[in-house]
C-alpha cells in the first residue's frame, strides 16, 4: 500500500496534494470529533466511578457489584490495586458477557465475575467493604448487612447504607494495646476460632534460627498494619526486603505497602530479639506512626493510602513511640543501635521528646538513662525506669518536669536485647517487671497516687518451674523532687 501511494504521488503530485488538503482533512476532522466524543464519554464514566468511591468513603478493600450486567461498571470500579472487585449476576448470559468484557481489557484477576442463586451472597460475614446494586431482587437487606464489614457501605439504587462498627470490638493501637502498656483489650468479640475468615502469605518466614521476619503489628479502624521482611525464604543470605504493609482486617486485602530502607539485621540469632522493634509502630484513628528506616525519624502516614503526612523534626534515632491523647512521646537513642545486631542495650542516656501529633511542634524533652520497653503514659503522667539508678520515674506529661522518683526496684544487672523490662500503668498503679537474666524474673509494684508518696505494694522473685509467691511490702518509698 505504501509503495502504491508513493508511485501515485510521483506521477500525480498536484492531485495527491489536493486530495490530502480537502478530502483527508474532512476525514481527519471527522475522526478526531468521534475520538473526542468517545474519550469525553470514557472520562465522564471514569469520573462517575471515582465519584462513587469518593462519596462512599471506601479506600480499598473488597467491592461487590450485584447485578453486574455486561460488566462495564464492574470493570471500572477497580481504580487501583487496593481494590478487589467481584461482579455477581444470577443470569448466566450476563455472567458470560461480563467475563468477556473484563477479559478483553486484560483486567481479569483483580476483577472477577461469578454467578449466584439470586438470593444468598457467597461471602463470609463481615467481609465486603462496598456493595453496589441497582436493585436487590431476591437478596434481602439483612443478607446485605451480614456480608458488609463494620464500616462497610451498601449503595442500592443510589441510596447509601453504612454498617456501624460494634462497640464491643476494641482496637490494638500499640504493641501492648495502648500507651499505658497494659496488654488487655476491652474486646468481647474475640475468642476461640470458630471459622477461617481469610488467610494470606507468606506461608513461611525467612529462617527459624534467626531473627523473626515479623517485627510489629497493630490495628485500628478496621485495618491491620505490620512490618515484615519479604526477602527470599530460599536463603538468609539473600537481601532483606522490609516493608510496612496495610491490610483490611476483615478480608485481608492488601491496601498499600511502604518500603523500609533499613531495619534490624536478619542475622540476629534465634530468640535474640530485638524486643524493642514492636514499639516502633503505632496506629490510631486515621494515622500510622513509624520509622521508615532503622535510625530514621518518626513519620506519620495516612492510614487509608499510606502516603506521608508528616515527618517529625529532630526525631532521628527514634527507638520507641507512644501516642496518648493527641501527644506523641518518642524515645530517642544516641545512635548506638548500629545495624541492629547488638546483644545488649548499653546503659546510656536517651531522650523522651513530647510532640503535638497533629501540629508537629515539640512540647518538651527530657533526657535520662531510660530503660528500653519501660516508657508509658496515662492522662496525667509519663513514666519510665532508670536503668542506672534502678528507680521508676514519673514526669508531668504537660511540662516534662519530674514529679516523683521511687526507691530502687529489683532488676537485672544488664539489659539483654531479647527481653525488655516492662512498666505498666493502670488506675494510679505502676507495675514494674525488671527483666530476665540467668533464669531469674524480678518484679515489683508501685502505687502512684498524686496526693501521696509512692509506696511499694509488693514484689516477687521467681525462678522457672517454681510456684508464684507474693511478698507484701508496706515500707513507704522516699520521693524525690
């Protein structure tokens, strides 16, 4: 064709130029008009589909299109990899048409089409984030609400219904539940497993005899957030690929991932910790707080999208994070963590920095020999254990000023990396477990009412295999300003 056109042009250049100038222009203009209309129509449909997701407030998860028809709307609902779209139709002909439509566009996988009996939705309870339908047919409203996850939305003929979140489902925002380190949830739904809700990889982590591939996990707002090494399980000598991953807690759909540039070395030995790694990740309401590298600063991320909201200044070297009543309390080390392979935490000065979580401004900071794993906060105070003086310390959470210091408490002579001391606050009581060394566990309890001097209520020393014995201690502890 090209050679024929070239020959015609050589013999009749004036004729060809005239044809191109008149006839072709008309064809081209007509073609461009058609393309413009099609693109405008496609853009309008895409914008309409995006408006559906925006108006329902669903950011990722499982979308069900009930009565999917030819699959046109179904195929357009997957706006990103954060969504898994499932089209349902009781008519086998519609199922075939919809599957063909999705296949032709190379979308099958993230979008799938299936038939159903027209009455029963083929999903577990509390699994679907968004259900869209022009009409329900024989499907009852109760059946729709059964499959919706808490916070999920049903959009039926343009009418929006939201499944409320039950009051008896608690959140686990910190490693030990909350900033008070009291690892007890107010959740009455959790219990022995009754069925499998969902499962996800990896099936195997990297190595049994070295550091766990799983460093931390918290949950808030119907989402799970965790830090994991996704490196090859074939050999520990293959590089690590650490990432912070968000999943929908009710169906397991991956919502987003953020790369972690450096983390604790994977060559740490079996059960060698690090015990402080889980305290680097917290999540509350619509934000996630973490460090995106081993000695990096604290960063807040949008819980729905994973996008960076704020990087907090002067928090490089953060080792632990707490969030309490809108304030961040960050424990910042002097940089001795190295590649994260240390066997023992040195007795060294660390800094507690209080930060307004939303505004990002520093409220105060205080430096002391803070033992790892012992920073805790309640509505009035911040607490920690000084590993040098062996005393519990209480700071005013508004000013950072010392309010009291206890007498020495039982604790081991050194801080190992695999076990951190624990300090728990509950109803005006501070409970302290000093740590583990040479098979000995040492614990103590301190009463911390503001109007009185702190008093040691009891202490316990226990060897493995022995029955617990409580020793009440009534001697008052001296307080220090």
